[in-house]
């Protein structure tokens, strides 16, 4: 059981996901959302002691940690308010809409002496943890070329995802997961080139590609897909180095599979559950441990800024058709 | 909680020793007095040397372990020695987690159950695949009625023959048989849990030694089991995983119901690759440690999914399926489960 009072901001899909993880960890949670939907979320989990807070200010006043699961455009202001109240912060990725805002939020947290954790949850998925351990132990020697693919259904639960000025489109909203993970493996990139192709009539179907050149010479390649209706979740990676290769395909490692179900749409599909520890719980537990003990977490605010910087440069590249030099961008800042 | 580990004969003893050594709230004492001297090839130490390597406490005899007054013991001896050690534990009033199969004869299995019943102690069997989250998902779907009536189940437990590390696995007396004895029970145990009160009625089995020509015991086998609820089950119980394959083997189950078909692979969760320096394929597992969940369920009770450790009576039922299988390989016809 965690001795932690979490103030959850937001009541959408990610808020629900974080809420369930916090409950698993035994934290006390109060929730607030500007659109009023938090009362439903709290009521659905009242048996686990979840409370609806009367206001944002109430959360900031009473909670030890603020967990921000709101639309991206609101992240910076909410982080500034929370760290201004002296609260630690978990913020759903991306940390902010642009690197300047992400840096400003990070600096504010540092000045306030509180932790700011960007929720790059892919680092906590056990297959990605296994890759990290293996690469760190020298299983492939020096990583030279890395592929990451991510296929998801479009996040159709909220309309703001459809506005690229609010979500950043697929490069920022979806592919930032793999940008962050690749940087955790082979360090920060110096150059990025990216392309995005959207369905002409339907922005919910989009394909993005990106190539990062890292400071140590490694090249990483990314393919993100918001797929057609019916698309099932799939991630793959392949990391090749001087002494070997490692690869993964979630279609091959899905340990429990429903091959067919008669009348599955009649209201009772066979539930798909985590077949290992819930990675959101692993992530939030590590953040809580860092707050309690000071032991560093694997994801830092600086990583969150880097991820936004890479994703923003990728969008700039996709817009201009030019490769973006990230070292120059850093120097001029 | 004080836990004794009796014998390092089964290779699973290494996993149990390491897990119990690191488990909070557990004190561990190990012993391996029956280790054959001729079996101790330098690559595969036994006894005190292995205990030193594993960094676990060691006693020279079983009696010393019982004199230490353990709360429970884990028996990882050769199959034919399960009975003697279980009876010894029952005499001392100590709970037992016994490596599978429960015994090599029905008479031994019955005697073990009776000894523990009289002593009022628990007799549990080490079937770790019950604790796979993927199995739990399949089981939950079955119990919720999503599959309807189960028509058939296709199971496979293929693995490596580990007689390089432990010669007794290929010894018909100490092991009680070959692949049929070693692996059938894993799948049969899942079905014992999954099918509720259904009971096996008839078994047809075929086996061969082609994977290891000249082997005294069978190295491959295919077992077909009919249950009294009309479910038909097939089990590949072979030692068919190549010795140098990076993964020991796997356990797979496909369950065909009237309303849905589901399947699981117990050890699918790994990153795979190739190590060029050593010129070998590699696997880096990232799934749940099933042995750890098994030990925790035995020592501290079931986890969230409510799955319990297999008990002696279930072990006797699965052993009867194996015995009917052997009878069938002799007769060439289906054999009734006694």
C-alpha cells in the first residue's frame, strides 16, 4: 500500500488507466476534471475510496502528487500550477506541445524542488525492459541500427486528437513513445527526418515514418500507424549491433489469444487482460518510490523535454521536407 | 517461514533454491544426500558444491533438515523417491510440495495421499503452468461461460531431454518412464483444473524412441484422452526440443468450445535474437516467473486470480492417465483409466 494522496486531473481514457493503476498500488485518489466528467469516474470507483474533488485548487491544496491526464494543450499551465503549489507531478506524454513549454515546465519544477515525471510508459512494458537489460548487458554489442513500429487504432475517444495543433498528430502523439525509448537505448539524436501521410478524407488514418541519427552514430527508424477500423494493437522492434541482433513482435508474444468467438459483438467479448504486471502500475510505482526515497526513476523530466524536442523537429521535417539538425536547434536556444 | 528443499535431483530444484533464497519471510535449508557420485559431472555439480554455488544453506541429511523443524518441505528428488520422502515429511507433520509426477506407481501415489491425510498435512504438487497469467485468462473465459461446452483441447508440452544434467531422467526405474511420464501430467493437470468435475475415461497413446535411438524409455509420445463429458484431448508429451535450442520447450493449449476457440502459449513472452560472438540463438524471457507464483501459492495461499496449487488427489488422477497411456502403448488399443 502506498502512503500517497494522488490528485488526478482529467477523466478520459488515460485518467481511467492511471486511476486503475493507482488503485492497484493502494494509493488514495481524488479526481477533478474541468468538464465535470470526474464525478462519474469517481462514482465508478467509490468502492475503492476514490473521491471527486470540488475544484482544481482543492486537489492542489490537499494532494501530495498531481497526476495530469488532460489534453496536451493544457499540460504546461497545469504543471506550472501544481509545482507552484509545491506538488510533485506525473504528466501524461507529451510533456507539452513544444520544447520551449516543456523546458519551462521542467525548470519550474526544478526551482520548486519537486519531481516532474513524464509518463513515457513504454519504458515499463516488460518486453521493452527486457530489451533494455539485454542491450545494457552487451547482447548485441554496439547497437547500430534500430527499428521500432507501432500500430494502433486511432484514439477516437476524444475529438481534440483530430486537431494537429492540439495533439501534434501521429508523430507527436503516438510515435513519441518510441522516440523516447530509442533515446533511452542509444542516447540523444543529432538529426531527424520524418514524413507523414494521412488518408485524404480521414485524418484518423495516418502513417508516419522517421529516421533519427544519434550522437553516437546509431540510426533508428520509426513507423507509426493509426490504422483502418479494426486495426489491432501491434508493436515490433529489431535492434542490430556489432555482435548480434534482438527482435520482438507483439503478435508472436501474445500469450493468450481468442481465435474466434460466436456472437462476440453481442455484448460479452472475452476480456483481454495484462498477461504480466500492468506497466502503468510499474511506472507509477517507480515514480512514487522516487518521491519517497529519492532513488532516481528511469524517466526524468529532461527525457520528456528531449522527446518533445525530437517529435517537434520531426513535424518540422515532415512539413518542410528537410532534415532537421537538432544540435543547431539546441545551440540557438 | 522455514522451508526445506529435499534433493537437487530434479533440475527445477535450482530454480526453487534461488527463488526461496531471495523470498522475503522465508528461511531455506537444502540437502541432497542421495546425489550419485558418478552423476556429478564437473559441469553439473550436486550436493554441497551446488548449494555453495547457489549460495544456500546446506545440511548433510534429510534428518538434519527435519530436526531444524521446517514448516514445509519441497521434494525435488527422482520420481521413484517421492514416496519415501513424503512419508518422512508426514511422520514429522510437515507440509509437502512434491515435484511432478506425484509418483511412478498408483500404489505409491495412494500411499502418499494416505500418509498425509493421516498426519493432517498438505500434499501439493509442483505444476507451475497453472500459474501462467495466460492460462488464467483462458480459465477465466471458460469459467465465465464464453466458450460454452468444451468440445476438444489440443495440448502440447514439448521440452528438452535433460539427461546430460541429470542422468536419471532416462532411467526407467528412477523416472518411472520416459517422456510420457515426464510431460503428460502437465497438460493433464491443467485439464483437471479446467474441466472441473469431468474425469478421464479412456486413453490411447503411441510413443517412440526415434529422437534418441537406443533409449530404454520413450522420448516422444502422443496421448489422446477421452473424458466423461465427451471432451476429447490430445497431448504431445515429447522430449522434442533440440538440446541446443535456446528455449527449453513450451506448453501450449488450444481450447475449442461451442461458442469460442481460445489458445495460449505459456512461454511465448520473450525477446529473441542471435548472439554472433557465441554463434547461438538467444531468448530473453520477460514473462511472469511461474515457479515463483507456484511457491508463493503453496507457502502463502493463492494470488488474485484464485488459482490454487494442485493437490495429491489431482496428482493421482493425472498419474492414472499416464498409466493408461502406457497400457495403451503395449496393447495398441485404447485403454480404460483405472
